[in-house]
């Protein structure tokens, strides 16, 4: 039983929390802005728990979708489904349990949030299949991750203002940048087995396009600050985040898989910087 639970935990990537963090930070950005620094306790609990459940569900359905691909990719061949330690049926049952659990939590929110949760569930469930049909699964992931922002505003305030959509765009841009870095790690294997990604689509222009996306992301975050009439602390957070983006460009310069992966991981600190700027704006002014 313990070994089976351990394999379930691996399937949900609980041993690799970076995905949870990359979904958590923008959710917290939205909750603290919507709550003007003091989000409702129940809303905060539901969304933080929902982040863990839905990211775990996303990993499960991703590995199910890639069950015939992962055995041929060096980085993924030992995953529970690819290695035969977890069956496809078990994976689907686990995915269903995680989604139902998340939905039960959403039922404590208002009607608008509940309705929006169906869009979020659709995005999470369909994202893993995008790499078969389009070279743009990374922006789709951004939409799946970013959907937590309008949902958070809906839960906290009962409406979705313009600033929520600006933040949604920021997350789509951010996820496109960092997940392209992640895709650069597997580009050789993906080309061999026919999996699509922005890393393949961008080709030799990958670093330049990622840089342009990062610049646009910073610009959108500045627009968010101007819309909310934020002050120096928020913009200090943006400056630190921009420094992180510059460091990531340094890491991916030679396109070495290990350093591309480090650049991907470094995005956690990008999210921390923006969250730090937001919280300081509310608590120190």
C-alpha cells in the first residue's frame, strides 16, 4: 500500500513542487489584489488547496496522454505510467478523484466562480493533448494556469474587472516563456518522436522570441501597476523580476538542456518577486 501511494505521489509530481509554485504565485497575485491585501480566509484556503489538486490532476492526465510517448524520452521514461508501475485505469480514476475534490471546494464559492470553474477544468483536461495538434501548447498552458486569476477575482469580489484580464494576459505570456525554456530541454527527443512545442516552432530564434515575450510581460505588469495606481514597492518587485528574466536569458544562451531547465526553475523567483511587490505595496504603504 505504501509503495502504491508513493507511486501515486510521483504521478502527481508532489516530489517536484515547481509546477504548484508556478500556478500558486499568480493565484496569490490575484487574491491579494482582489482582496486589497486581505483576501477572505475561505477563498484563500479554497484556491491554495485547489492549486495543489488541479496541478496534481494536470500531471496525471498529462502522463496518461503521453503514456505512449514518455517511454521514448530520456527524462520521462521512469514516470509511473511509462514504467508500468501505475496502470492507465488507475491514472484516470486518480484524475477523476482529484477533479471532483477540487470541484467540491469550488462549491463553497459564489455562482460566477462555480460557472468559471468548468472552463478551468476543460483547459486543464485538454492541455496535454495540444502538443499533438499544434505547436502552441505553451500558450494553452498559460491560459490554463492564468484562468485562476479571473476565478480569484470572481470569488473575492463577485466580478471580473479589466485588471484581472490584464493579469491573465501576463500569465499567458509568462507561462509561454518559461514553458518554452522547459521544452528546450526535450527538443531533441520531441523532434525525433513528433511532439510539437514552441521550442520547435521558434527554432534558432527561440532566445530572441522568449526575450520579446519577457519584455512584453514586464510591460503588461507595469500596466497592471498603473491601472491600480501602485507605488514604488510594486515596481521594485517588477525590477527584481526583470533581473530574473535577464538571468534566465543568460542560462539559455547556449541552449544547454541542464541550464534551460535551471532557467525554467528560476521562474519561481520571478513569481516571488511580483508577489513580494504586491504584498509590500499593501502592507508598507
